[in-house]
């Protein structure tokens, strides 16, 4: 996976609507992401990978240290926690 793909994946992992669609789905958010998937079929593999990560399933590739720190920072910032 390249850096551009990693950045796109991270964008889903820090998106509140996407997180809710995986961890706390409701009909509206489910339909929103179904529409997104239908409109952006090239992103479906990334959406599936992001779902697996959020659900704690194994990821085959490891983020770089920089990407890992960026993801951690984004998550902490979204949660309102100090970094």
C-alpha cells in the first residue's frame, strides 16, 4: 500500500460518520455509506479495510511510524484528549 492509499484510509478512520456506521450504525448513516460506496466503488476496498481496523481485525500492513503518530494525534484530537 502506498502513502496516498494510507492517507485515504486514515481519512476514513477519523471520520465520525464512518466510525458510527461501523460501531453504532443506524439507518441514515448506513444509507449514507452505501450511497458513498455505490458512487465511489474504487474506495470499497479501503472502506472494508477501515471497517476491519475499527472492529479490531488484523491488518496485514503496518503503518509507518509517522502515519501511526498522525493517526493517534487525529484520534486524540477528535476525542478532545491531550496528546
